[in-house]
C-alpha cells in the first residue's frame, strides 16, 4: 500500500460518495413560489382555494420526501466516510497516518451529530414530519371550511392566492420544530 489517502479515495468512490448534480430532488427542496399558473385558470373562489391547497399539499409532500432523502443520503455518506477513514487508519502502518485517519473519522462522526442537533433540533425527522403533517391538516380543514362557508366568494384570484400562500409556507423543518415546541409548552 503506497498511500493511505489513495486507499481512502478508492473506498469513497466505491461507496458511491460523489457530488449530485441538478435534479428533480433539488427542485423539490427549493420550489418556485405558489402561483396561480399552477392551477386551472377557469377556477374561482372556493374551487380555486381547494386547487391551490392541493398543489401546496403535493409541494409539501415533495419537499418532505426530498429532505428525507437528502438527510438519509447525507447521514449515510458521512457514516461511510467515517467508517472508511477509521478502517484506513487501522490499516495504516505509520502511527502518524493512523492517528490522522482516526482523528478524521472522529471529526466526520461529530459533524454528522452536530448537523442533526443544529438542523433538526436533535429530534428524529419522523417526529418533525408528523408535526408538519398534523399542523397542515388542521390548517387545511380551516381553509376548506372557509371555502364552504363562502368566505372566498367575494375575492378575486390574487386575493384567494394571498389567503392560501401562508398555508403553503407552513411546510418545513422550522415549522415542524415550532409546532413541537408549542405542543411541549402547552403540556
């Protein structure tokens, strides 16, 4: 073995650790804003609100699935990198190289833990996902009831969009964490 770095690079490439290019996943994570062009132009009032809500629900689901995939992929990649560095460190014949690989492995493991603590508030993503879904379910019921009660009948298309837009924004990690915090505070 001439170079432990060459072995590490080979392990990483065999594990599939590579940069992802532009994809549908990226578009789902950062979609364009909710717009009237996303629904049938002949819809008005309650029907328009319901259609915008349906589009928003699909966008939110795409986002949450995208975050799940990215989180799992990132976590798996960091785990594989840490394992590869630890393995190479164990195989390295020089003490300095072994120590460098062991330290690198520890750094990658701690990076993964820090990202989970900072981005996800130390919570399992399934709990955040559930909080987002429950919050949006309650908001959807209120909006659909407003439509059934005729609250949107006097509104133009842009005004209906303005009423639904905040609902569309209530999808994400920070929204889920704020719902969890509110539930904890209430109990």
